[in-house]
């Protein structure tokens, strides 16, 4: 990536942090002006809109699903529906209902919003460790994979993840991401259609002979899985390096010396850690919030004692939310040049006519539904993410990802992901418990017992029996309805279920082997799949230790 581009985009963003109202006003005018001659604009009378108040009156809050009638018209070939320029691709992400999203992505949106957002996010890394971005040869990018097989819409348009788009197609070679242009990184055409699991292995195999200084992970589940993959696949890795092959096919010159080094490390330590392969690794670029904030500190140890974590930007497939400007572990200021932001308190359901707050009105310590509008055709779009205000940078709110806008109810309460996560974090602090991962489920109760919440936990170290009582207390503090349900005997005490230390990693492997691309396989605060819960809890920590 070009250092000058990173610093220019970051400087432009930082210059707005003391004048958020002005920046948002200018952006709204630009969005409306560029898309004035569209069907959506005419249908909603946007030609008369000049302020956010007028936008609120003209356009109801909609989810992506509610915007689909206009998106489907675009996919069918109709022009000037949501945006003045035609979509190049449709970004995909599984929605909360399981239906794939189709986010129209235009050239204007990429060049004016997405790519400036993406570049600006690397500034703290560049300013702290400038050498890590000096050469593509020393970066392992787990996130971007533009050569992976792509899906298409019914009409034949590319329907892909943001990590699959080849930004060189719009003249943005630098936007392909750190490490994407390394001389060693290309997977041969003969293996291009391999499964996501094998493609993930190929990345490790190709990087194993390199002096990796920077790891781009974005999704923390991938960062946590890499040490597991090395532990599982190191014999295959050694065999390929010794023979100069990639999955048994000729690829490079045989390197028995490197193979012997790796094998000696695995024999001496009983496994292969990332720091055995890359002793000069300095930084990992990754989301460091929600569940990841609890397990990444222990994961980082397997990468090396001097490795630093740098927060990736906060975003959804619908658009950007926040860009880091410093080393805050989980929060970043709203990305003012990207979207016009509105907020609705997260303790109430979000409806099309929900009252919203603007940037000066949000309060530190409160959680909000995020609603945004941007030039790519998302008008007052409500995403499924909840964000929490954790401070301000200048006059701009600093937010962190708090969880998805989903909850569970055993007896009339609304236990949200954000509340469940805060309760778990506090209970871990209360007891000193350290975890590798965790997920909740609501057990309906049986044989006369009432419903109860269960938490499957892979502990980092011995199980912490005190976590159960501490979590029960903390759930009551973070969810009033839970406390009332417990006091009235309507909800049984929470149950902590210790599981095998690799239980979540095995489930990650299962999803990838089944065909999910690694960037899409994410942590779940609430486990939506009973079959997955059964697999995760099949072998408990005690049985594994025995």
C-alpha cells in the first residue's frame, strides 16, 4: 500500500473530528446531489431534502431486506434506481435470517467511501511500525483473496465478499491490500478451485518460507484458528516444503533445510506455533472487540511476545462505521466522510419510524442501533450491529462494536448480545477466568425445571468454577428482566458448560471444510444452531483432561 495515500486519507478524516456536524451536512448534500436523478430519490421526494430532519420525514428506516425491492430492480437491469452509476458487484454477507444479502457496490462508492475508509484505517499501524508496510513480501494477508471462486446473482453479476473484490479492476492496485502483490502469494491455477480449507492451508504453506512481519486477519476467528491449523497441518507443511510442492504438485525448489527446522521445532515443543515460523512478526491487524477482546490476549502469545495488536476498522457489509486514530483497544471515532449517521437507543426495538439521535446527542456508555446513509444507495439503512459509545475524539463519538441486534427471552426479559457479552466480561474479571471462546444458548427447561441460559466455555487453562455464580450475578446487573426472572423463580441459574479447549476451533474447521470462506466464519455470542451446540459441548473439558 502507498504510505502517502494512507496518511492523506487519515489526515482528511482526522481534520473533521472537531466539526462533525459540518462534515455530516456536507456529506448529506453530496449524497443527494449525486443521486438526485434516481427512482428512489423521485419516489421519496429527495429533491426537496436539505437536512437530516427532512430526510427523516421523507425516508423511513429500513433494513437491507426492506431495501431489496429497489436492489432487485437494479439486479434485473433497471438503471438509476438507487444510485446514478450502476453497481459493479454485489457484496454478500449472511443476514440474521440466514438469507444472503446483496449490497450494491458502485464505482463512486468504492472510490469516495470504501477505499478512503480502508486506507485510513492503516494509519496507526503505519505510524507505529512503518517497516511493516514497506514491502508486500513480508505480509501474510488472510483476509483478502480475490482469486477465490466467486458466486453470482441469478442475473449473473458477481456476488462476493469485500475480501474477494479485485480493486485493480477500477484502477486501484494499491487497494488490493498489504501482501496481495507479494511474489510468492499466488496460488497456481491448477489449485484455484480448491476448497476453502485447502486454500487456507496453501496460504500458510506459501508464507512458511517467508520473513513475515505483518499478519492481516480482520476477522479474529481466523487469527485464532491459524495456530490450530499449524498444529493440525504441520506434517503436511513439512512434506510440501521438503519436496518443493504445494499439495503434492511441483511449486518451488525443494527446501529440506527449512523442512528440518520446522520439524525440529514441532518435535521439541510438541506443536508448531506461528513464532517458530515467523520470529520477526511484529503486528496483527484484527477486530479486537466483542468476544475477541476476551480471547485475543492469549492467542497473541502464540504469535510471539513482542507482537502488537492493531484494531481493524469497524464496518458491516452495508457500509463503514469507524476508523482507528490511535491505539485504543476496541473503539474508534465515526468515519465522518463515509456515512451520515443516526442512532436509536438499543434498549428499544428499532422500527421504521423510530426516533433517532445525531452525533452531538449520543451519550458515553450507552448502546445504540446504528442507522446510516451513504452514496452507495443505502438510505437510512439499519444494520444488525449494535454499537456502544466509549468516549469522544474531538467532538466525534468513539464507538465499539457491542454485538448484533438479537436477543433471547426466557421469561419476558430481553437479554441482548451486548448485555450477555458485558456480563461475561465482568464475570471473567471477577474470577480471573480466561477463555479461548464461548457461546450462549437458551435451554427451554424440562422435567419440571424452568428455562435457563447455558454458556459453553473453552477455558484458557483450568476451568474456573466460580465463573457460574459470578455470571449469574452479572447477568442480573446487565439485564433487569433477567434479575426479575431469577427472583421470581421463572429462570433457573445460569449453567457454565466447560468444553474441550479446541471445541470452537474444530467447529471453525468444520464450517470451512463444508465450504464457508474463512472471513465469513465468525464468533457467535448466541449460538443459533442446536447441532453446533451439541458438537461444541460433546466432549467437556474434564473428559478431555482425563
